[in-house]
């Protein structure tokens, strides 16, 4: 299904707060679209509007070119709700067994007895539900309930499937089962899936396109890797966890541009001068024990203030020698850490290319 | 306690399943069950409309239902008396002083109470569960079915409370039923009559039945409580 959202706005609360503030969104057809963004950015509100559960306060939603929800109408277009289903960020099962819940949804959607049995049967194995199909919903674990809720969403075979944080609070095994089911759906190329997630790894693994939502607006969208690897706003840079972010000014000095801030004077590649944010991904920083001759234009001296080995990579924090003292982070492998014998207090240099510094409009 | 005490006599009546006791209890339970059933048939759809609907003036309707709960039973008795009386608009039915008059009056008494309790039960359902039904492509009928299923313990508790309220009603039942022996004499009116006549055995026997009924209703409500509180996943 092709989905187009035009100027969608939603307000909620008292006094009314604008949760969605003029969303323009185009989902060109089947595939997985991830909506990412910090808490309170409006992801769930956007999904609820797309599910036609809440009418737009402004703007409109189109399915395959036909307007299905409009600010001027309190109710969605007849029959449109049957084309879309939403799986919420917490289990929402009615009193009864897991099978009853699945069948109830299918009966409500008009599926016949044999069709219902076939669809439930087809989902039991991939979502690991065989053991709990006949169990009452208050006797199953939270993870099982989430999988059952997802199964209900998938069983309906809606053209547009909206998944709100489908793996939040799930153990890794359950999360893997759910992700596999979503990936299977993507392979089928029949369903347009919109996935709201905080999990950037999940967005990268599952989504064809990513839409970054902040303050009720789409701040950036595009192919998943392009959006996540090359944030164009400081909000997204912060969200994707860009480790070194500074506010300063870009100065044009003829052949070279410099990013200048208290304690910083870095070579950068900039299109224009003026106030700017600079982001330096930790993985783009090299650590050297002494001065190096290289094409990299930036070479910052300091001593290692901290080494964090908790994550998949080791983050080395440098206290710079400049005034004021700055903290810069570099990500290295454990092999590099032991091979170079890096330790807290050592004098080292952080080296990075001008092109590694991402500039965002201030 | 001596052999001649009214309590022993009452226990003896209950033990021997005395015909007078059975007759009064049967009429009482039958009329009150019918009245509660009628209140449910009308009150449940109304409660679903109030609890699930998003219409203008919904809060006002809900407040109105609650207000009707405060109407004294004797006033309902008066209204039914006037309506079913000879000169009344429904006088042609000739229901006054018949069990049907009791059923109608008790149904009217039970309706606002049952409806208000049904609304509370429906509104206690997690809205996300109803959204989950709606997003299955289901229309209002299926959403209502989902709500009724989820609210079932609360709805049943409302029904029992309404039943307990009407089965214990005296003045109104006396006004519209007439307290005719073998026809419209209910447990409460029989207790009043027998006590005034100084015939305590039957009064105590019926009192024990009422007390047992009240206890049974309370036990069931107690059993329903944790389930009514529990939120499904």
C-alpha cells in the first residue's frame, strides 16, 4: 500500500500540546519503514493516526491516493480501517486464551472458520506460540503476550502494519523471534510495515528507509544507512549517539575552513561559514602514541582520562591540553587497546580527517 | 431457647420447606430476577453507548444516570401506581396489584443503578484493549463484544448488586403489588405483614432467606473482586 501523509498535526492534553506538528510523509509501497526518535517525539501518535484510531487535527492521510482521514472529518473513510492494523507497545489481549484472542480478531475482520484456523496455525511456529495457544492470557509471560499480540497483528494480513516498539522489554531470544517475523514480512513484499523503534540496530537491520521524528516533525528521512550514518541535524546526531558534539563557528580562511570553539580549532570541510555544531563520530578517530605524518589535518594532543570497556568497542576518553580542557572520545577494538598498551594517564594524540567532522546548522 | 420460640419455628419451616415460604420466596426471586433481567437488557446497551461512545453530552448523560440512582423507590412506586392505575395511561393493561406491576417498578428501580455500574465496568476496561479490537478492522459491534467480555466480572457484579437492591425493596413493592397473599406477597412485604400481625415464625424464616441471599451475593461479589480488578495483558 502507498501511504501519503500531508501536514498531519495532532494535539493532546490540557492545555493542548502539539504532539505532531505538520508531518509530511511518503511511504511509496511495501517494505519496512522505521520511525525513530527520542521519547515524546510523537512516534506513537503518528502510528495511531496512521492506524486511523485518532483523527488528524490538521492535514490528511491517503491510502493508495484516496483520502482516508482528514481534519475536517471525525471518522475515517468507510472500510479504510480494515486495510491497516497496529500492534501496540504493550500487550493488549482480551480475557481468554491466546487462540481465542487471535480468532476473535479474525472473526471481527470477517475471516471464516477454516481461514481462521489456517492463519493461526501458520503463525504458531514462526512466533513460537505452539505451547501457549491454549493458555489463558493471564498465565503467560510478558514476552509471550507480546508475541501473541504481534501474531494477532500479522494474522490479520493488513496491507499496512504498524508496529510500535515491537521488541521493547523483550529478552534477546524473543526479540530475535519477533525480528525474524518482521524480516519475513519484508521479504514477502506485500505489506507496508511502519516500525516505531528506539533500537537503532533494529532500524538498521530491518528497515529500508528511516524517518527521524523530533518535536513532532520529520527532521530527516532516507535510506536507513544514509540517515543513521550521516545525521544532518544535531538532534539526530545526539540520538544516534554521536560521541563528540560541540557548538562553535565555522570560519572560512581561504583554502581551508576551520571549526572554532573554546579549546577547538579543527580543519573542516564546510559549505558556509557561521555558527554551527560539529560532530565527530568516535569510530572516525585514530589514536597515536606520538606525532604522525598523514593526510589527516587534525591532531589533538592530550592524556587518556578514562577507558570504558563495557560496550562492544572500547571508548577511550582524551582530556585535551588546550584551554579550556575538552573531552574527546575515540572508539577502538580491544585488540588495539591491548596491542598499543593504552592506559589511563598516558599522553596520546587523537587524529582525524577534516571530512570526518560533520557540521550541523546551529 | 425453648421449643416454642419463633426462631425454632422458623428453622422448622425452612427445614420442612414450608409451602408458604417457598411460595413467597419463589414470587420474590422470580419478580426480582425478571426486573433485573429487564434492567440489564436496557441498561447494558445504554452503558455500552455511554462507556464507548464519543458523542457530545456524554458526561451529562452519565451524570443523569447517576442522578436517577438517587430517586427514592417510593417515588417510583407512586409513578407506577399512577401509570398502571385505572385512570393512568397504562391502566388498560390491568397490571396494578399483579406481579407484573412489581416487575415493572423493580425494573425501573434497578435500571439506573445497573446502568451506572455497567458504565463503570465498561469504562474500567483498558482503552488500549478496545483500540486493539478497533485496529483489527472491527466495527462498533465487535468493539462492544470485546468490551463486554473484558468487563464481564464487573458487569456481573453490577447485575447482582441491582438484584440485591430490588429483592430487598419493600414500600414500593407494597404500593404497586398490594401485598396479596399468594399473588403479590414478596419476602419483604410478607416480613412486614407477619411482623405487624405478631406472626414471627414466617417473618423470621423469610428474614433468614433474605439474609442468606444477601450473604451469597456478597460472597460472589467478593470472589469477583480480584478478577474485576485484574487487567488482562
